[in-house]
C-alpha cells in the first residue's frame, strides 16, 4: 500500500505542469454554451495542442497512473475538459483500437488524436434507456451498405460531429444481445437529422438523432456482424474507469469554495451545516482514494480494464455529487433559487447533478450489477 | 371527531379540480412555460379572475364582507389542487391579502409578498401589490420595489426580482401605504373545528406571542405547505403512471421492487404531509403548522426527485412536467418558513410542553 | 374535517379518566419481566378490572373513536398495556367473533373479556416469516381430531397461555393460500412443548412452540376447512388499525423526556441535535394525526376495517420509532452503551425498536403492499 | 503509486485470518458470549498470548525493540481481520501500549484505555493496565480505577465499568505510574509510504498542533476504524450468504431487488470505508483519519442494521451473530473519536486548505 509516486511519475507530473502553465496562457476565450461550432473549434484546438505536446494518446496508451496524474493536473490547472473529443477519445477510439481492422484504425484513430474529427455516440434510444440491449434502430443489408432507420437520444455534440458510433439491430430475430452491430456513421450522410434536446437545466447539451434510410458502408462496421454488443461492452467499461477523476478533483475544489462561502455569509456558525460539509469532505476524500485504489488495480491487471471498484465508485459518487449540491443549496438559502446570482454556477450545477443517478445506468441498475456480479446474488427481480 | 373531509369539502375540492383540468391542463402548462421564457407575463389574468369568481381568494372572508365564510380547512383543500396543477401566480399572498388589498378577493389584482430570504420577491413585474411587514398587520405597499432588477429564477413559472432592501430579511422594503390589517374581521371558523378562523385571535396590535410568527405568516406557511402536498401527490401519480407504462428488460419498470418501493415511499411521505397540513388547518396551531410545512416541503422535494429517478432520462427533458414540480418545490421550501426555522420552532415547543 | 370530540365522546373520556385514577391506585406492583405467572396474573387482573368497569370489550364493540380515546387515555395515565391479553383481545377474539359459530363464541369470548383465559398466536414458522402462507405445520384429520405436527416461532406468552390460535396446513396439495385452516389449540394438550426464545435484547419475550402429534378436536376449527387464510386476514387487518395508538402517545412522551434530558446535559445547545428532535416532534405529531385520520375513516366504513392508511402508518411509524431511539443514543452519547445506567430503559427500548421494521411484515413487504394494492403497480419483483 | 496491498501484506492478513478461523470461530464466539454472561472473563488469555507470539501487538515496534518493524498499513489489515471475527479484548489499547507497558507487546497483559466518554472504561475487571491522558505521553496506571463498579454493557463481549473520575472526559483518572511514552522510539514506516511510523513526529513534550489529537489517540481512532471495516465486511458477507439461502415466496430473498440493493449498499459503504482506512494508515494524516473513523463507524453500524433487516426475524435471536456486530459497532463508534468530533475536525480542515 503505497501512495507515493515514482520518480518517473513525479517527473511526468512536473513536465505536464510546466507545459500546462504555458499552454493555458495561450488558450483562446471560452465559447458560449450554445455556440456549437465555437465549442468544436475550442475543444479541437485544445486536443491539437495536447497532440503536439505528446499528451494526445494518454487515454489509450499511458499507464493508468499516468492517466490519473494527467486528469488530476489538468483539472487542477483549470484546463479545458475533453469536451467534444469525449466520444472519440474515450469510447469510439478505444473500441476501434481494440476491435478495428488495421485499415479502420489507420482511417479513424489519427484524426481523433489530432482533434480533427469529432465523434458522437448513438447508443441510447427513447425506448431503450438503462436497458440498452432493447435498442430498435434497424440496419438492413443492401449490397455494400447497411440501410439504417430509427432514432437515437442523449447524443452530445451531434450538431458538429463528423462521425457517430452507432449501435444498430442487424438481426431482429436473434436474442436481444445477439443481433446488434457497431457502425461508424458519417454524420453528413443523407437521412440524418439532428434535433437539439433541451434538458431540465434549460440547456441543449444533447440532441436526438433521427435516421431515415441512412446508407452506411459495410466496411464501416467494426467487429463482426451481430457481435456489436460485445464490441460495445469493451467501450463501456472505460466509462466507469478513470472517467470521473477530474470530477472528483473538481468536487473537492467546489466543497472548499462552499466552505469559504459559508464562512463569508456566517452560515458556518451553524454546526449542523458545518458538520454536513465536514462529512462531505470525508466522502470526497475517500472517493479520491478509491480512484487511486481502482487505478492501482487496473495497473496490476495487464488489460487495464477497471475492476468492480468502478460500480462501487459510480454508485457512491453520483449520490455524493447530489449531496454536495444539496449542501450548496443549504449554504445559499434563497439565493439557490437564482440562476444568474451569486449562486449562479452552483444552481446550474445542481440541476445537472440530478442526472448522475441516471446517466450511464441508473443507480438501481448499478446496484443490481454490484449485487449480482460482485456479490453473486441470484439474478431476477 | 371526524377528521375526514365532509361531503361539502370534497365537493369544493372536486370543483376546483374540474375547473383547473379544463382551464390549466398539460397544454396550458406548457404554453405558460413557453410564454414565461419569451418574457411574457406568467399569470393568466382571466383565469385569475375566474378563480376570484369561484370564491377561491375570498374563501376565508366573512359572508358580510363578500366572502365565502369558510376557513383554513377548505383553503388547504383548494391549495392542494392548485399545487397539483402547478398553477402559477402568487396564490398564497393574494389569498392573504383578500379583505386588505382591494381587488384581491375578486382576483382582480395579483398580490405578492416578502416571503423569501435574501431580498427576493416573486412576480416582481406582474404583481399589483405586495404584502409586507412581519407584524400582524399586513401592508399593501403598491408594486414591489425592485431595485437591482429581475433575477433569473430557477423555476420558469415563478419569476423573481430583487427587492429594494436586500438585507436578506422578509420585511417590507417600505411600510408606507398601509390600507388595513389582513382578515382581522372575526371570520367564523367552519362548524365544529377549533381555531380555523383567519387570524382573529391576534388583535391588530400584537402577534400571538414571543417568537411566534404573525398569524398571516403562519397562514402563508400553511397554504404553501398545502401547495407542496398537491405537488407531492401529483408527482406520485406521475411516477406510478410512468412506471406502469414504461417497459425495460421486458416488463413495466413498476414491476421492479426498486421502482415500486420508491413509489411507495413517495405516497407515504405525501400522505403523512397531507394529514399534517389538514390537522394544522383545523387547529390553527403554530407548532402543527411548522410540522406541516416541514413535512410538506420534504414530501414535495423528495417526491419530485424520486419521480425524476423513476422517469429516468425521459424526465430530464424540458418538456416533461417533473422538473417544474421540483423547481417549484425548491422555491416553496424557502417561502414563509424554512426547514431550519420550522425545526427550531418544533424543538422549542418540545421543552415547553 | 373536525378534530373536536362530541359531547358523548368527551363524557366517555371524562368517565374513563376518573375511573383510571381510582383503578390505578389499587394496582398491585408490576411483576418482573421474567416472572411469567406473575405477568399473567397482573395482566389478567387488569383485564378483569376493565371488565367490571364496562371497558372490557372496547376493542370489539366500541366505535373506533371511543377505542382511540381509550388507548390514548390509558397510555397517558400509565395504565398497564394489554399484555398477555393481546392475542385474545386483538387477534383470536375478533376472529372468533367474526367467523366463529354461536357455540364457539359462547365458549371462548366471555373468558377473554373477563381476563380468565389467555391466548397466544401460532402463525409464524422458522421457514415462513414475512411469507406467512409458506407455513408447513401439518394437520391430518383423524376421526373427530386433527393431528398436528410442526413448529411455530415468535409466540408471546406461550408459557402461560391457555389457548393458541393456530394456522395449520390441512391440504398440502392445494395452492399455498388455500390449504390452510384456523384452529384453537389448548396449550396443555399432550405433544405441545414451549421453549423460550431469547432475542438480541437479551430477554425471552417470545417462545418457540413445538407440536408433536398434538390432537385438536375438529370442533375447535373456526371457519371452513382450508379457508383459514381468509379467516386469518380478517384478524391481521386489526393489527394495523388502532394497534399502535398507545405507542404513538408513548413515543411523544419519550421524545419530550429526551428533550428535557438533553437540556439537563447541555446537549440541547447543539442545534443539529435540537433540530433532529424538532423534526421527530413533527413526525410523531403527524403520526398521531394520521391515527385520527385512519380512525375517522374506519368510523365511516361500517365494517370498521382500517383502510390503506394502516400500511402507510406502519411503514412510517416503524422507521420513526427507530429514529427516535437513534436520536436518544445521540443525546446519551457513551451512556447509550450502558444497559443499567441513566440510559437504561432507552437502551433496551432502542434494541427492541429494531424489530419494528421486521415484525408483522417487513418494511419491504409493506412497501410492496402499498405499491401493489394502493398504487396499483404490477405484481412481481 | 500502488495503493493495493503488497503480496507480503496480503499474506500477513491471510495468516491472521487463518489463525482466527482456527482459534476463534463461530463456536468460540458463542462460548465467549456464554462465558461473559456467566460472569467469567471474556478474553481468552491463551489466544491473547498467541496473538502476541505472531507479532500482532509488536507489529509497529522497531525490530531492535523486539518488534516487527512494520507500520500502520500492516496494522489496519490485521485489525480488519480481528474486527471481522468479532475478537473480544482491548486490542487497540494493548497495541498502542506495546513498547510502553511491559508485556503488552508479547500479549502477556491486557491494556485498556480511557477512550470512551462519560467516564466509562472497557474491560475494567480484566485489564492489567490502562492507557490514559490526552497528551502525547501514554500512561500506564496499573489497573483502571473503577469506582462505581461495573456497568451493564450493551455489548456482551465488551464489559464496561465506571472510572473513578466520571466527569465525562476521556482523561486519565490518575496519571501516576507513568512508565514512558508510547512508541516514541522512531519506528521506520514501511518502505515507500509516507508517514506510516508510530507517533515519532510528535516529541514527548507536545502534540501535533492546537486542537489536534495526540498521535496515539489518532492511531487509536484509526485502528478502531479498521475493526469497524472488518465488521462491515463481515456483515455484508453474512447478509449475502443468508439472502442466497433463505427462501420466501418461492425463491431466495436475494433475488428480490429490495434485498439485493440493501446488500449492494452495504458493500459500497464497506469498500469506501476500507479505502479511507487504508489511505489514512498510509499517510498518517489526522484529517484522513477522521474521515476513516467517520466512514467506518457508519459502514459498521448501518451494515449491521441492514444485515439484521436482511435476516428478518432470524437475526433477532440471541444466537445469531448479527446483533453482536451491531452492539460492538455502536460501542466502537463512541471510542476515540465520535462522529460529531470527526465531522468538526474535517470541517475545520476545509476552511484551512
């Protein structure tokens, strides 16, 4: 049990810190949330800068510990998030790297790393939420193409993406998990319609994607036909690995800010509130350690696929994040009702925290996973 | 003792439910949100007037003053319905102002109140008058003085503004323009119930006791609690309906215990809060009112949260009704009496009894 | 909505109060918990006193409001609990009254009301807890007798009971709920063995009852053969009616004592603790009103069977009671670790409060009932 | 960085688990409870001595002092096992006294401590010495002075007594008989971990800083947290095993989501607490120690409660192991550092950082 970093790791951290200080100084102004082309350019530019400095493929090739350090340091420095590059770097890219042909890797991976091509994700459907395998978007073979019809939901950056990693049903008669295939669909193909989807936070971070007889070349299929479920699971397992490192660092910063705000407003004199924040301090401190624990575990297993700690982490973290913003509301009092006031960012973040117990598998589904896969309780119910 | 609503009370509630179903259904709700977003007024003045015509605001006034001569028990039943429908507008303050602010009883004016902390006031642009002051005398001070302009409200149907004085109290920014005291004319309670009358007990000069809120603040808290109960009952219904309809893993999600038990707990919280609100309406007791507000706030906020969880991703769209319940519930929880204030009032009572 | 009592009800309350003052003065000293014969005599004596004063049949014949007043006043006055008469007065008695023949009513009801015969309950079995219908105790017809073999658990007062209301399986091939019958078994019949069952609270409030070919006359069956499940449900519905009125009154008293103890010890200066107790005050106040609500509902429906409010009440109350004793532990601090110290009764009551989310149907089962029967959600899961 | 235990550390833990399985299994546990009830001593002195022989108590002492030369990371792994087995005896205080109280390191004596409020002390009749004082210097004051006699402990395996001074502080009733300071000889931490050493940092004269507990109190809290983690892991296992075995409504209760999710939450709490305990052991940080104690207390208490709920009526019998975990968890939650104290320490750190 060792929490000290090796000399190499510390050297990596020091180099990264130096580089970040310089790179962030040259960063263009942040575009507004509704400016999708601006956001694409901003995120792509940052990825290009990372590429030029040799940090582009950290999510793929570096050791889990290096990735941890990278995510920790970039968050601490206030660097841009992965943003529009999220799907390419963390979902589609790793999938293609693991399951694609040499030609597919050659075609799609370098532009992802250089920030030249943006990917979005076409997995969820209105009738297939946590039950992803219930997806109904159909792909019918027609010569060298699949003809795809259906709709997808909760797709980020669909407005500006070049590619969509798409799950389609290629054999409707096969058992649910069997007849699914994974396609790379060009977003400018005829028949693709993107409609922004406004969330309860008032923003349009997501979109619905409607597919009306969209032709996708068969060569764009990664993995075998009807083997898309397995291919996808390789991808999804990344989501519960180090995906939240930056967020935990950010939550710890937010908590400290909250404590300072409470001191300024005098709310700190209320022991009930103070102790509530103290408890959250314990919570996020432990979640940070759990991240290190999970990374250490991944580091030991050669495949680098995160273990059971991922579900444990996600269950607790999604709840803790909501607790954090509920505590923020208590600190703010009536100011938590105002979106553009002192409580501004906190109020918006509180709204978005509501999705954490639902997105990427509801807490209910996560508890099933923990109970059945880790604890070995019987399926069903 | 018969704590259940009488036939007349049930009929009153059913009547308002019918009116609101016809006049403020799902489509009207969506239209109101869209209008509010476009900067248009939120409150439908015609509907407000119609409510006035049904006696909604004049319910607690004596018949000789043009009122209906009923009491808080009837009022909480009606406010429960308004909360269920997510009806926008300063219903509570206008109700409290009936008999004090001309036109309030008839639904001709919108009256807001300094019922929030941090110098915030609801409906700053639309309200015709504002109820203020922490004493027993309710003060109508013309339009609320909005100094720093509007504030972007978390609830699209409840616009907020910053009042001129913003020391974070709920006092009136200006107490000029007093036109009388709220409902101090002795309103008879409904037959057989103790202390249901408007704040007749406290004379114009003094509040109920040291540390006890002025009667109109107590009534404000109670009616707000009734709105919360309506919201909690509605989100329970929404969750149950969705859980019975939505299929995942080959069956309705309501067949899964996790969802089933969320719904059961929603109902338990809503029913307990409802009982507390009805009881406080009947007794007029300030401690029971604090309990009612505390339990109703929790039932509404947690109910909306759980409803969101049951709805999964589909509850996260702007179009879904769920988030409006959550945001309104958050807002109401800050109005009149916060959880911390209610808990302290309850704790104080514990050592006195 | 009216919470005032009628003149008749107030007159009843006044008479009862007067009578209680006199009757309690004449009460013998309370026997120790382990002295079963002493407890039986004490409880039976109190029931006899109630009988002589005309209060014996309040659980059966009085209006729900009168019963509420009776339970409220007896608890306030510190009168003995129903104790050893519990099953006779609240389970077996009402069942016989509702479903028994004239001869059966004549034989068993008067001795119950006079406190002359004590009943215990033989429902639960080690392998049939919340799933009562899984019971396996067998009864085989042999001439005019049933021959009963099996075992029962969680039986109170078995050591001193005269009768046991017993659920047995009379048709092992019928569907679970069908082949069950309800028998009145004399506890002195050959083949009945009682073994005290020690609970985690250290006391032996319950017993196991072993039945080895016990002969029970067929005429002791109440209701038709194999109709015992329906007969039993009539009984069980009483358990969630006014059964907890006295406890709610007691909890409110305990809460006030707790607040006073906190003031004495200075713990009251901690706003977190103070507000926690304030919240419990709201909780128990509302639970008391919910009792009145449920009684009013029962009063309106001629059958007097409690409505859905019973499950709502039990779910919330069992949790609130545990919260109360957890709060007590916080007030007591380390003293909550000592059974015979200042925290004495509270510590023991805390231990016994742990059973509330389990006994008479776990909270999990109760939530199923609420979700399926009240909310109409689909069965299963 | 490699936060996972090394092979050696895993082997150490497995070794103790084996010893305890052989020497303190289910039957021994039941026998100990029966003995305690009969007024016999609770601690098996032979087993205590055997633990001493394995180096359990001397683990943190330098090799030149006859110790094992390991640190807190190894200690928490061992204490986790002891907690899992519900091993009775003042393990923590005796561990802290190794190197100070003669015979403690070898398991020849039982050392208790003033680690509870309200003047309570554990193992009043059996302990040979008591660790006291709130300064950095641990004091062995002979047998604990028990004035008002024994107190009936809620946990049958942890007898309690009232100390001579009972003002509700955890100070030593008498500080006479000082025989040295606990572990102030500079113990090397395990390679590569920061600050794992026994309280070498704080000199004999002064604690770590204003408001910061003396190092040995910090270690006491941490090791107690490790016991709690072991208990939480054990109750999770017990619940899972029972849920897979017990059938109701025609299938194992573990197939029902309500039970399944209870078990999942138990594991989540236990795993998070375990991580916090390991981290605090590695860093020696007082704030992380407070977090570890807070989370471990919660994991143990709620774990035992949920385990009881999963077991239904069968968990309520005296014979079932569950209640022993709950009672011990309650007791440990009061030892060294309470939740309120931990939360305040964590809150204080929040505004300092």
